[in-house]
């Protein structure tokens, strides 16, 4: 079931959000309040904006990408070898937020099939493996949504474009050896995770890379992917932690450079008329307002790209 703030305007919805994306993780570098702040700013600019509200992911759907043993531990809030590598507390509220966020990515994918693009104001939990948590990630929403599209919507080949400053190691591991999914991660080399997994294409950036070199490298990578893989659907992890004032990143992109990056990816998708789902992924700027502004810019570029 899908709930909409303005149900009669479902055909206009491209954004997905739920109030319970927010969860209390205590004093932490990860600003979980950013989800609501992005929603509020976009609505302030466009009061008629239609936002879809997801239901939580079902266990059946979670099993598309995760093992039963891991989900049993997660659903029971159990501290085990499968949950211990999380860098977040383990509570019912937090786990529920991840089920909702993953449901939101699945819903945004359905909207992308309908409109050409959809954006979840959460998601990008790319460090979660099939059988364990890692980093700030309890479920891998991209893996679940990919399998959902393939098994339930008949989507064939899926491309994952991950521009978070950290490698999407969980996603890469889940899809290794699967020629229906192409994983591309462009990330800072000398950053978390220290032990990287193998994506179909990894581009490791040196510390301090700024706007021009970043965008030139990304453009070349997209050209290379075009020659190697014909995608039916794209997931774009638009993490804003390559920003120069991010607390967990060591790249030097400006706010304008981040927006340039988004435009490159989204116009590239639209040029081939490939549906794209965008998720927020990372963003830990010293000033949370900068994080919110960059996430809003990503939505503005999506809206502009698909017209």
C-alpha cells in the first residue's frame, strides 16, 4: 500500500519521505534529522509538491537480498556477530527506520518506472552486506530494491552509480558475479572502508580532488559504462560527503561542484531515457544546512533532467 499526502495527485509524485525516517541515535556525526529538513525546505519552495509515504519493507522483501539468520538477529534487536559491526545503536526505533527507508527506495523505484525518475529522502545504505550490518547501515536498500525490480517488475539490467565518498562495499559484494547488475563506485581511496570490495568498476580518488578533476573523471567513467553495459534502470547514490567541509570525507568539492556532479549523472540517464532512482546516502557537513542544501540541489537537478 502507498499513502500520499495528496492521493489524487499520485501521477505527480516523484519524492518519497516518511516522518519516521528520523531515529534517535544520540550524539552522532550522522544527522538523521536531515531527512525531514530536506522535505521541509523543498515544500517551502514548492508548497504543491506531492510526496509519497512508504510502508515499511516486509520481511519477505528483505529476504530478496538478506539472509534469514541476519534478519532474525536484526528483528530481535540482537547483538551478535551479524549485527556487531554496525556503528549505530541497535534499537527497535532505529531498525524500523531502516525498514521504512528501504521501503522508500522500493517505492521511489516504482515512481521512477512511471515518471522516469524518483527520489527517496533516505536510503543509500551501501555498507550493509547480505548477512551482516556495517557502518551506518542495517539493510542494503539498493540491493533489495534491485531484486524487487527484477523479480516483480521484470526489469532486466540494473546499473548502480555510487558517488558517495565511501566505497559501496556491501553492494559490491552482494552483486559480485551477477552480470545483470553493474556496480560502479567512485570514492576516496584513503577512507572507510579500509578493506574494499570489488565493484564492476571502482574509481579510487586521491585526497583533495576538487570540482574539475572529479567531474572530468566521472564523465569519463560514465562514457566507459555506456560502452560496456546497457542498463534498463539506474540507482544513483548521491552522497554529499565528497563536499569540502564534510566531517567524514577528504575530497574538496564545492557546493556548486556537487550540483555539477548530480547534473552529469542525471542528464546522462535521461539522454538514454533510462529510469533513475536517487537516494541520499552520506552527508556529514560541519554545517548541516550545507548538507540539506546539497540534497535539495540533487532533487532540483532530477526535476530539471526529466522535465
